[in-house]
C-alpha cells in the first residue's frame, strides 16, 4: 500500500503530465485557432459582426490632401517661355467611404457601390477654398489639342466661341471652383456642338464628379467558399475586362478593389488592384518588413516600371501611345481629353518632364507612395497613395488663344490619399492580432514549464522523504548509544563503589 508521500508524488506527476500535454497541444492548436479567427473575420459575411461592419462603412480616418500648381508666369508661357509653377496647399479633405446597394450573389460574390463624401478640413489645410489661383484652362488648352486635326474652319469656329465666352488659356478661379466645379456656359455650348467630346458635363471642375459620387459597381469574392479569393474583383460595372487600352493584358481587371487583400500573404506576392480613376489595374511590390504601432507589416511601393513606356517595359506596350517613361496617358478613358497620370513632380519619371517646368523638385520622401499591409489578415494599417494629374499643351494653328505655348506636359495638381488604423479599431486589432497571440504563445510555454517542474518535484519527492527517514533513525540510534554509554558508566561507578557503601551501612 502506497504511503502518503507516494500519493503526493503520483498526484504531482499526473498534474505535471497533464500540464505538459496541454501546453504541447496549445503549440499546435493556437496557430489553427488564429487561422480560423482570421478567416472568419476577413471574409465578407454579415454574420462576422464587427469585421463586416468595418468593411461596409470603414470607421477609420481617410484624408485627401490636394496640392495645386499655380502658373506664376502664364503670360510669358503664351509667348513660348518655360512655365514656372508654385505649389499651393495642401487643401485637406476628410474622406468618408460607405458601401451601399450591397447585394450577395449566389456564386459566392457580393456587389456594391461605394460612395465617397468629402469634407474640407481648414485646420489641417494651408490656405482656404476661397483662395484664387492662376490655373491652366483645360477647356481651352485641352479642347484645342483634341481638335488639332479637325479642319481649319472648325478650329476658327472654336476660337470664335472661346472669344465669345471670354475663355482664355489660363483662368483665375478659387480653389473650390477648380476642384469641385462651377457653372460654365461654354461647357454647355461645346457639349451641344460636339457631344461626347469632353469628359465634363454640368459643372466644370477637376473633381466635379468625385464628391458624393461612386467609382462604379464592384462585384468581389466574399471568401466564404475560398478564403484565398476574398476581396478579389469578379466584375466592375459588369465587365471582366475594360476596353480602354490596346492589349488584352492592359485591359485585364486584376486584384481587389484596393481596400483589402486576401490573408496569409508572403513577400513574393505583389498587391494588385483595379483603379477606376486610373482606368487600369495597378501593381505594388514588396519593399521591406516594417511595423505600424507595434503591428508587423509588409511595406509595398510602386515599381519603377509602373508608368514606364513600352520601350522600357514591353508589357506596358498596351497602354501606349506613350511618351517618355513616367506618365500614363489616360485620354482613352477621359473622352479623349489629353490628361496624364504620374507620380507628383514627375518623380520616378524621365528627367525631361521635370526639367521642362521650373518649380518642380521630385523627392522619394515626399512623392513616392506606400502601403503598409498586415500580412496575416491582408488589411492595410497605413497608406499614402500619391498621384499627379497633368495636361498636354501645344500651340494650335487657327486657335490664337493657345499662343506660342510650348508642346509639353503641364502639371495641374497632385493629391495624396492617406488612411490609417486608429482609435477603437486599432485597439481591437492590436488586442486581437498582437496581444492575444502573444498571451497564447507564452501561456503554452508556461504550461509546459510548470508541468515539467511538477514532474521533477514528483520524481524527487520520494527520495527526499526517504532521506528524512534515514536521518531520523540515525539520530535515534545515536541517542540510544549515548544513553547506553551513560547507563553503563553509571553502573560501573556504582559497582566499583559498592563495597564502600555496604561497609558504611554495616557500621
């Protein structure tokens, strides 16, 4: 029958073994649990609660900062001199994006329209919406280029119309007019005379159709059946490809809608998304490992070849007709208007573009774009997407309003669309993605270590008890021997003195 000490050893050993087993199980179970939680929270499913609400109405700060190029020597430009520009701004707008008309389809996709609402933030801006700026008049410069191949008599008519409506190559308008539009009778005249020739209808403004508008009907994969396809675009406005460009590859609609990507990403996977504003799919590539406020991220940037021409990067041949590398001709999807996209200040473009304009200073720090993505979930933590809009200018015979302006690409403005995870959303993600996995990871090793300690104590305990028993008996034997020696000595003493005692008794 086992003694009390053996029972304690057995109990400690069993508890220790259970703790080790539980900790070892956690080592394998925790990654599975995290994977299941990620899949549950990134798929587009109304039952996912918080994640779905966040996807539907993104509750994080988004800002659009707009910088306008003022032409400070516009009179000299019409005489053939080199344009000189000064950057005005930023004019900052808080941007709210909300998905409406959400419809779940039978094939595992969901369709939606995303509305953008802009609110001016004067405290974050350098300048007011009421500031006046001398700015290229696209209705004159753009329309002139578009009509350069029309018969001379028609160009005379257009020039006469410019004069009749007091239209000149440069205008002096407020920031609000330039961006969000103003009523322009000449625009109505041109649209009536040449319907469909200009990309502007109603109010004339560079972003007139941007505020309180949407970027089309996106249909994307929900990820319910295949998490690797979540957020991937199925169609845009019912199309599986566009028809703006000159090759099948250029017209492809690739990637997501640009807000989230499938989870469990590796550095080898580029970020692809379709941009209705650029009328094409864009690709960002992995740059480095980074972190955003303690959350590990992958930083993605634009590759050098993104806006390269077909000569420098053959796959881009479909986006031509091209000029020197660094700009994208978007006239095909802007009703033929000679508009171009690039990075701000012609950063990462052929040096000839910036050299042709005084006042441009391309800078990687200021003008490159980036996106910091949490690779486990595919959710951006921080981003700043920067683009510049420019117009092609040239002197057109028969239209004296264009003067002797040099042929070139004149920058109009550039903008930075930025957003970041903050507030309660950041706290939720940080606790879920960082704190909880760390706690579970440490917990599994604590269980294993604690279990091993219990097993060690259980193994040592019987020997410790046995040592105590041995020490107890050794101590008792020593005392017995000492007492025995004392008794023996006393006996001998009594024996040796016995005769004397008896004699004294007889006396």
